[in-house]
C-alpha cells in the first residue's frame, strides 16, 4: 500500500499545475464546510447545559386560556416549585440585567446574570477557580457585594492568578470576586456570555424603577426559572404533573392577581430567556440553509475534480493499458488511481482545516467587535474540534470516493488493445449526441446548475440586505449623535435625575454646531422601545386601536432626529419638565390617518394604553419614520408624549439625541469628544455611558447586522461556486479542444476557417450552458421558496436576482469556453496531421 502512495505522490508532483488547482479547489470547499460545521456545532448542536442537558427545562407561567398572559415568576412561586422534589430534582432562578462595569472613563455597560446559589450545580458547571454563591449570599435583601466573573472577563482583564479575591466596580460599588465560571459556559445563551454573575441577594440594588425591588413581595414577578427533572420523570410524565403544580401556584396568588395559572415546560432556548416560550425554528432553517449551501459547494468541487481526474485518466489510457498488458489486475489499477485521489483529498482537507480555522477566527473577531457595540461578550470559541476534524476526515473520504472511484473504474475497464492503439484523439465511435452528453459534459452542466442555485440564493440574501439597509428611514441619521444616560448605574433620587437630565440638555443645546437636541426614552433602531395601543376619542379602552411605537420625549427631539412637524407644535418646556400639567401628544402621519381618516387629527382627543389607560390631546403631527428594521410595508404608528408626564427618572436609561449642523461623518465623530467633555464638566457624576453616531446605531442594529452577515456568507458561497463552475467549464473545454485537435486540423485542411471552428465550439458551449441554466433555474426557485420566508421583503422568484444570476453565470461560462476556442483557431493543420 505504501508503494502505491509513493507512486501516486510522484505522479502528482509531475503535474504541479493540476495538483495545485485540485488541492486548492478541494481545500476551499472542505474549508467552507469545516467552518460551517464549526459554527453549527458550537452555536446550535453543543448543549448549553454541560450535564445531562436533555433533563433540563425552562418553566413558564401564564394566565389561563384563551388569553394567555405570560409573565416571570415571583420568589414565593420559585420556592414552591423548588419543593416539588417528586417532579424536579432542582429548580434555579435567574434574571438578566444591565450593569455598569468599571469606573470613570473606563466604565462600560454590560450584561449581568442574577442567579440563585444552585444554578451552577443544576447546570453541572464547576468553577474555573474560587467558588460560587452561598445560600446566605443569595437570600433576598442580603446585600453582600460578591460576584462571580465570567472566564471571558477574567481573560480580558489579563487572566491574573490572583483575580479571585480582588475587587471590581459594578454600578460604582466595589464587589469582591469569589469565583470564575468555566470557559465556554455562557449560562443560557449560545453566543453571548454575561460578564458577571450576581447573587439574588443584591437584586434590590439593581432593580429598575418599574420593578419591585422586594423579591419577597408575592407581586414582584422578576425571575426566570430553569429546572432539572427528578430521576425517573420523563417529559410525558412531567406534562401530566404540571397542572397539579399550576394549581398550587394558583392557590399562592394574591386575591387580585387575576385567577388561575398555567405552568409550561419547554426545552431551554439557545439565545436567552424570555417571559414566554420561543421557537428556534428560524435558527434551524438558517442552519440548514448554511449546511445545504456548504454541501453544494463541496459537491460542485467534487464534480469538478471528478471531471479533471476523468480527463487525466483518459490521457493515461495507454499507460493503464500497458500496465494491464504487463499483468496488472483491474483491482491494482483502481487502487493506484484511488491512492492519487486519497492523497489529493488529504492535502485538500489539510488546506481546508487551515482555511476553516482562519475563517472561524475571523468570524469570532467580527462577532466580538459587533457584540461589543451592544455591551455583550462572545462567550464561545468557534474553532475546529474533534467532531469537526472527524467530519472533515469523512468528507475527505467521501470526496475521494466521489471524484476518484468512477474515473478509476472507467480506466480499469477499458480494452487493452484499444488503449494501446489510442493516440490522443476523441474516441471515433462518439457521435455528436454522445459527445454532447458525455460524462464530462454532464458533470460540468451539473456544476453550472448547482452554481446558479447558489448564486440565486446569494442574490436573494444580498437583495434582502439592500432592502433592509436602504429602506426609507424617515429620519436623518447623518449628523446625529446619541448619548446614553443610564441612571441605574448610580444612586440618584428621582428629582436629582430629572434635574441632571434637563441641565445636560440645556448645556448641549448651547454648544456651537448643535442644531437641535432632545431627550427620549428610546432611540430609533435601538434595543429598547415601548408599545402602546392608540384609539380615537376618550374611549373607555384602547383595545380597538392601532398598535404603535411609543416614546416619552422632550421638545426638540423631533428636530434632533430630522423629523418634520407637518402640523401643530412641539412640546413646550413646561410640558417636558412637568411644571405644567397637561395631557398632550404628538402622533405621526400614519397614526393620524388611521385614527382620523378625514384629516382632522389636530386638536382631537385620543386614548392610549401602555399598561395603563391615558387620554391626551393631539397638539402636533410629525412625518412617519421607521423605528425598527423589521417593519415591512407601511410604518407602524408613532406616539410621543412629554417625558415628565408620570415618568420616574431614577434607575432609568434615557437617550440624549443631538443633531449637528453638519452631515459629514468626520466632524460628527470629532464632536463626540467635545460633547462628552462638556457634559462631564457640567456634572462629573452624570451617568453618561456612551456617545454614538446615530448612523452607527442604525448600522449596528442586530437585525440589520444579521442580514448583512448572512448576505456576506452566502455571497462567499456564491462566489466560490461561480469560480468552481468557471474552472470546470474551462477545464472541460480545454481538454475537449486538446482531444479534438486532429478533427479541427482535418476541418481546417478541408477549408474551415477560424470563425467556423470558433462558432462550432462556442455553439456547443452555449447549448450546454442553456440546458444547465434551465435545470439550475428549477433548483433556484425551490431554494427561493425556503429562503424568502427568512428575508426582508424578498420574492421567492425575484426576476431581477434570477435574471442577473443566470446572466452572470452564462457570461462567465461563455468566457471560459472562449479561451480554449481561440486556442483551437490558432492550430496549424499540417502540424496537427503530421503528429498523427
């Protein structure tokens, strides 16, 4: 066997160009697959819970059907479920929160996870160093300043061996690090890890203004629950026991809580905790799409290499025939040729793993950069592991069998006498039809068809990304700055926070170059917004109205966004600061048209429900704008009410919106430093977390980013497929021209000119390309049906994308045919015939 491999290595080294092209093509295809496998294995397949993940579930509670109103759990509910030892071996409580980590200019807002003392043991995640929380530290109201740092934070801060026992500042308070969580353990999110873990005993110090900080209150619904099933309890048995536990929860409710409760158990979601069960089906579809695209790339590369080896095998017909004449068996011939294929596959696999490692590293770096803009840390290292190495090895073997076995069998089964007489021309028995549908041409047509499907899929993602990013915003992001004021990072009274906010606003308005400024509870394309249902008149309820975005803002916020006031007025200073009691609102044109179709919205009364029922007079109508990239078609309605109207400033996050007199990015970025300095000079204690260009807020929106990343990855798939298809067409046509040199020489000797030879080759290439594109169109339309549901406002049979993909592929294929065809026109018939 070793002699076969040594001989195969010598043969491959004799043809370095062929070997390099084959290894690179296979390496790129295997690299794409290995990278996708690493991504899928780490983000989708690897269990979030290290120990027996199949026995861990998330618990959800809601009111009884038909109106299921999901909410979080209270501490008494958690304690009751924890006593159900016959159903659950253990139940843990967690809660996500945003905190300020660090001090001074180094402070950054990041995510923390409050956890009960048993959360880590329930998951089976022993500490990297130190220890976890005790029951005393997790007791509500304990207030003990201890923290468990994530492995990511430890490494980011230098990985010091004495990190356990040191202190870190969280919300301007010192916390002692008592432990470090293990590497790769993100809690309950497959991608983003909390930087710190806090005990439930300090929850009251971090609760938002709208939350009840007293976890002991039965109306303080603040906890998400995860549970591990007791030994011997199956999922079916659990479903039968949940109604009994729900009855106990109902009996625990306060008298005015709203009736019976329903208890549900679901597999742990891979991307965070929610009040209600979520479906990971879109993630599954995207994962399958990635795997399918990567598999198609590998299939195209395998078909391409099969073609190249088929052509190589044909050129070695005399060598194979001579070996058989000297006594070599068919099995021996097949083994020799398979050894060459296996060497190519192993070399391609090695290149592929290097490519995959680089791709995964680049993807993690890119994700870290992006998630850092949202104060998240990447808690997973995406890299080829043992499973990915095993898959790559299997792919190497499969590719070897795919592109080597068939040519090897074909070469071994040839007739010895015919092979010894073969002088380098096409077999004389091949008629025009047989030549058109020869194995080589069928393989290359299959490559072109698959390449069209990948190009079309890439085009759909690109079109979706362009539509999402190029959708009419309705506001002007250029020249805009967004300053984030997070009052949860410090101990401010409500009066002090309000005074600090309006003082900062007046200071910003006085700065040179500032055209307008305002403060609001949300920023367009941000990660926080409120929803209200709005109805016309002073209705007793607003349930029959239009669901709209709702923001509380000061005067000047419209101008700071570049929105136009179409009628009426902006909020006055007295209305914004709450010194004058008035029920006023500004609505956008979309909401005004819906509520008052006769066009008389100004001065009318409206009713809105944002968790409580309110009435207001419409004093202004502004232009419609997009608050979120997922809005399709017409914008959702938009409601603005004065910031001080029943609003608690303490422990809130507010957004200082500034519009500069310039739209250029350079001066906008330069204004960030001067704006921060002015605000810190005014009030050093102002909790100014970040100042970001509004254009960056739009660009870094998670939905827009995911669409762009998917478009880029699918674009890479499409580009690789196009390259492989061009290489395949060129290699087949170049080989065909070489094999038909004698035929072309005779044609030219009988009077055929270069144009006739050129037309002969290009016509056959055009017909084959047309057949391949017709088949590829059917495949593309099938893929479009799957992808259109995942993309922003894209048709499954988008004619522009399909036509553009087909035209691009046809042009590339014909250019690949043109080069060998031009070479055929330069043949000297006398030289060709004399060589015979």
